[in-house]
């Protein structure tokens, strides 16, 4: 039934008032002709209100003549009558068309470029290359040959092993997989020793070739011989020269120092922010969300997403270190750790972490961070045999 | 007489095969929902319609519906839906 109702709404229907004496006859006759009536209400003995489709209304003429009753249209309902109102408002229809054309036209361009899958390679590097090849916000979609761009990108960027460019709607998505750097060839010719490249205490050793000179638990200095490539054993005849190979894991220590002046001020974000949003490019951008600036000191972070620019203002408070010694310590810990982590090879195990502070009251605080690691300290050095 | 026999056979057959009688025997099917909606299928026209009395013709006689503020929600060739406060349904054969 609801489909009939919906259909009637789209096609349009009429509310009519029938006046006459034999209204039951009118109902029976219309129904028997296959004209559908609904929402019927008997207003009085001689009048009746009902809904009827436009097609049915046209067929009513014969019945009316036969029964001598009067029919008046009370109301016209449905979509066609509603749209009829707008028939003379040509600019409105023109505006709708222009809107559709603009939407369709704008969907033929790329608005955002997304990059997925980068880990070590800087996204900017790949994106700039992608922009050069023509995939950038504002580019025409029809001109983009994804396969060719993928190939070109892979050729020009050796850091990548796989790339896939997909254009979904107005979004270009580049998915990449970074290449694993090929390991250096291990030099296998000529005898060699393994020396220590750092001070440390030997933790474990795996000697594949050569003769271990040091023992587990022994303290070694930088440059000390760890595994010898010269084997002199009473059981063998003469001296054998081999290329010493193996892993010598040792406990090593790193330290970094940082000083914070306690009489200086530093900036702390209070957590309150103000956001301002702009729509448009460059100078022709319009703010669409603006809050009043009430902060005296602030950090400004500007982010761009397609045509939308979001400026976030972080309120900042100026604080002196003595106000918060814990903050100062935290700052020192963070900055020293960051510095050390750059020195340490990736994947090295940190065994222990110690921080020592030295405070000169009211003037400065000096912190030293000690990191204890277990790492491979062996390095091969070729032997020259006289 | 002939007609009655045909109807009897039809009734037995519809009973045997569990066929809906309203279709086989052309009987009216009256569905009432609560106290405010009645659907009559297989009707034979309206005899009288006022807000408090509706009489509908059918193959087994006149169906009289008494109530108040009754409206005919739909009228099709086969079905009539009455809404409003319904007080009584009578079969006058």
C-alpha cells in the first residue's frame, strides 16, 4: 500500500469534494471502473471528501454525468504541483544545473594526495616527486597515467620497492613499501682479526672462525684484540691464518649531559587552544571558523588539508625553572635521551638507564644520563702477514 | 439448486486441499485490527456510508459496521479499509 501512496505522491493526486444525493452509488461506480479512492470522509449526508489520482479524476466525467453530482477540487497534492510553483523561477533551475555542473566539474580534479606506508623515508621527498610527475592537488584526473607514474617513481626513488597509485574520487592515494637496504658484502678473503671498537665488558661471544683471546666478563678497551686470526695450537703443525668471524656482545656505556639554566624562563603549553579554519588557497582564503584571540603568548601550528587550512593557537605560559624542578629534570632526561638514541644503532637492547643531577641552587641544573647497552663491539681488521 | 451443489463441492475440495475459502468460494474476508480498523476483502460494493454506519455488500449478505467517526481509508475493487471507532459488526444475510 505504501508503494501506491508513494507513487501517487510522485505522480500527484487530488482531494475532491463530491456533492450529490446518491454518494454510495458514486463510490461503487468509481470503484467498479477500477479507479482507486482513498482517505474518504463523509462530511454530511450530501457531501463527501476523497483523494483520487489525476488519471482517475479524468475518468470521473462519465460517472458525474450519469449521477448528476457535483465535483470540486479542494486541494492539489504531490510532487508535480509542488514543482509547478517553481516553473517560472528559471534562475533557480539554472542555479541547480550550474551547481550540478560545478560539482561534476570539480570531481574531475584531484583535491588531496595521501601517502601511506612510509617509515624511514621522508614523506615530503616522495610527495615532491609525485607532485613533479603531475599528481598534485588541483591536477586534472584525466591526464594521470597511474601505471606510468608508479614505474617512474620506482625508478627515480631507490628507497622504495613497491608503489601503487590509486585515484579514488577526488583523492589520490599512494601506497608504498620501502626497500630494505641490501647488506654490504662480507669480505671473505685474507686473514683478519676482530678488534673492539668500544670499551666494554664482554657479555657473550659467538666465534665462528678464529681463536677467542678474551673471556666472558673481561673488561676490554677500545682497539683491544678480541678474536685472533692467527691460530697457534700445539696440536696443529705450524701457524694457521684465518679470517676471524663472530659476534662479540659486550656491555657498553653511553652518557650525555644537558644543562638547564634555572634563571631562564621556559615555555609551557597550558592546554587551552584556539582553532581558526580557513577555506581557499593562499591569500584568497576565507575564514569559516574564527574564535577571538585572547592569548598573550602562543605557539601557532598551521595544518593544511586540501583547501582547508587549520591554524591552531596553543596558549603558552612563561615559567621559570625553579618553579618546577621536576619539569627541568624531565626536560633534561628527554633531550639527553634523544641525543643518545641517535648515536646508538637501531635495535640495540638498553639494559639500564641512570640519571644523575647536579643542582646549583637558583642557577643551573646539570643532568647526566647513563645508558647501559648490550651491543656487538667487534670489528674486523685485515691482517698483514710478514 | 445447481449452484448450491457446485458450492458444496467447492467447499469440500477447499477443505481437502486446505485452500483458502475466501478465494475458492468467493467469500468475504473480514480482518479487524483492534477496535479501529477493519479490512473487508472480496466485497461487492457499498450500500451505505455515514460516519457512524457503513453497510458493505458481499456474497453472503450485508456486512454492517457500526461505530463513530468512521472513514474509508482505501477503496479498491476488492478491498475496503475502514478506520475509526468501531462498535459492532453485523452480518445480515
